């Protein structure tokens, strides 16, 4: 099968990393794959090519887009779009050149812009052109049906899947490797290191995270002062790694300014985009992200595969991934005090961290496997291409 993926951007992010895994898996199963993206730096283009894509093309988003995209659509047996702008543009262009009956879209997030009545109306027209729409969680499915106005019987839920091996290997490297990587950031072997891997986008609410971190840091410092001088006791020093960037705005710069305002100093390190995320997670003690909404959060699966407990917010699809009290701690969104309390609790209870982390690793292996995701996606393709197919082997929205 010739498969064309069309995506809005090809920079590092959850949807883009998901696409990379799909390309690799589809090529391993003998399919030919092309990828087209509309804007951005295309920083994953080389990775997509290495995964076996026949071509990776920047098609832009202007008047030339229909002409540039049509030749790829003509090549494809199946066209699969990802992210809102690519979904809407691809639906219109594919329909105009007679390819609607072989069109699939994926919704990777509960896009808040769809709550605007006009945007929701337009999406309802274009969003029902694909034969099937894959959603990565039950929450996103319900959201797309309500606000995106896509008919529920066209929706298929397929959870993200990951290969846990790179994260498990990183976690097994031992204390020397962990301590050396910590030392490269100026962190001590006994510090409690929090890590957040995310774009500096409003959705991720880094400002809430920094304020929570400042609160938690002060609380643990007070404990240290109380414990000082007591035989056999020691305090806890909290540190924070912020991994990622903002390719489309000044989110990182504004977050750095807030870190200076909060006087976090060397306790908070901005690493930029990194290719050694498994090692960074293995060198940390807790994964934290303060999202205001989240389609699923591939990075939660990565953290759990590493054996990290997760602290995040009780919003969108996060509770479908992170089980509160079992694999992590969930708090209300935009509540830096509650987030700080959760961080302090985990900083003070290493046994709780270990229990939550072990449960998270098991949950990833049981429910979020990579092979399952690829097979279920190909099953949706087969459903679309099969004349008169009525039932899907992939999960429907509950």
C-alpha cells in the first residue's frame, strides 16, 4: 500500500513523534510511505527519512499548496492527515481531486479553537469528508464529536503506543551514568530532580509549573532548616529540568523571564530540545507537566516506561493514562498550590515514588504497546479501503 501522511508541522512534539513511529512501523510491514508537512523547521525530516519514508516534502500553506499536494495524493492509495490545519486543508484538496474515499484523519488533541462556533461549523463541513477519523483517546473522541461536529460513527479510538525499550534501557544504566548526567546540569546525586518535556505553549502552562516549583522548593527548604542539626537526618533539595523549545513563539523566553523573577537560579535548567530524552528521564525522579488540556500526552507514556511517577493535572484524557494514586498524582489545573503539594509529597516519600513508578511501567506494557497501535491503524486503513465495510476492529468511542 502507498500511504501518504500530511501533517501541519514536522518539529518535535507528541503528534510528530507519533507519526515517526507510524512511519517506522508501516515501513516494517512492507508499505511505501511519503510524508508532507505544511510549515515549521522540519527538524524531524531526517528521522522520518531514516525510518524509511520514500520522501519528506515541505508543501507550504499558501496558494501553491493544492498543486504541491495533489501529486502526492495521486500517488497514494491511502491519505492520512494529522493536526487541525493539515486535516482541513487535506480534506478539501483530496476531495477536489477525487480522493475522499481513501482519506483518514487523526485528532491528536482537544483543539480548543473548535469551541468557537464558526470554526466548529467549518470543521463540521470539512471534518466529515474523511471516511474515518482516528482519535487518540475517548476524551478527544467525545470532544471532536461535540465541538468538531464529526459524526460519531466515523470515529475510531486508537491509543498512542510506544516502544518502552529505549526508556527501560536508559533506566538500567546504573547510578554512575545517572549521577554524571545530573552533574552536567549542576545537580547533586541526592537532589530530587523533576523533569518536564514539553513545548513552551500556553496549553502546557509552564508559568503554573514554575510557581508550583518555587512553592515546593521553599517548603522543602523549610523542612531542611527544621531538620538541620538532628542526627541521622537530611533535607531535600528540589531541582527542575525543562526540556523543549517554542518554534512558533516566545514561550520559552517568557518562561525564562518568570524563572528569573521567581529567583530560581541554577535550580531550574532550560535544556532546549534534546535527543537524549530517555537518559534525561532516567536521571530524574519525577515527571511533571501542568497542562490545561491534553489529548493524551505521549510524554506521559515515555515517563512511565522509564519508571517515573507522574504529577500532572486532572484534565482531558490525562486520567485515561495516569491513574491517580496508582501511577501518579493528579491535581486541578491552574492550581500551583495543589501542584506544589503533590511535588513536596513525592519529594519526601521515596517509597511512594518507587511504587507509582513501577505501576506506571507495568501499565505502559499492558495497555500502550507500539505494535498494537500500528496494527489498529492499519486495520482502519483496511476498513476505509474495503468496499462497504461496516465494522471496525479498532475500538469505538465509549
